[in-house]
C-alpha cells in the first residue's frame, strides 16, 4: 500500500523537474561566450583507469567541461571551449579565440592551487580558482579569486579525485556576471 502512495508523488516530482527551464540571461547581458581553461597544476592525482583514458587527469579538461556545463545551466550559450597550454592564458590568445568563434566574451577559469593532502582522511581538498571574463578586444571585464574546500562523499573521494575540482567549479560559477 505504501508504494502506491509514493507513485503519484514521484510522478509529480519528475514532471516538475522536467518542466523546470534553465535560467534565462537578463536583457542586455552577455549571452554568447567561449570557455578558456588554464592551470598552474600540471596533473591531478588519478583514481581510475577511466580518468587516465578520458584525459580527466588533466585539470584543464575538468575545468572546461564543468564550467561549460554550469554556464549552460545559467542560460549562457557556450559556443566553444579551449584548454590553454599556458598556466595562465594570455589575453591575446583569449581575445583571438573569442573573435574566431564570434562570441561576446570569454569566461576564463584557472586552477591556481590544489592541495589534496586531506582527501583520503577528511574527504576534502583545498582549491584556489581564478575566474575572469574577457571581451573580444582583450579587455578584462571581471575577475575574482575563489578559495574553497569542497567536500564530497567518501566513495567519490576514494574513486574520483576530479569530483573535488568539479565541486569547486560548481561553487564558483554563480559569481560569473
């Protein structure tokens, strides 16, 4: 009898979540962007064969994918992503990438620092991300530094080191104007 009562509630919650539209950007706000990632950390500790094969031990890959996902959910149109080989992408490189893709701006995500010493014991790491927005002329429109200590489940901590970095990006992205 109890499952029969839960079924309508489950259906209503599924319908409501399916109907929930992603956010829409305000009138006059920047909408069409590219994502450029950089990292002062060369390689993330890997926890699985899958991470090595897919390339998820490269922090630039994790940053670009997660930033794109978060920006899309906030109503941005992400037209391209790029992983800069430089620790900090040059403004000329970013401006050129914006112009090539006919975007309005670039969202730049840089991993400045990562300390994974607390991951195994505390399920927590220390992450410092730098976020910025650059226009097609190379002018920096906005920049900020985010320090976070993302906490993930014990299972994720043991099997997926990248989940810490993804969580840090999720926490920082709402600040992008």
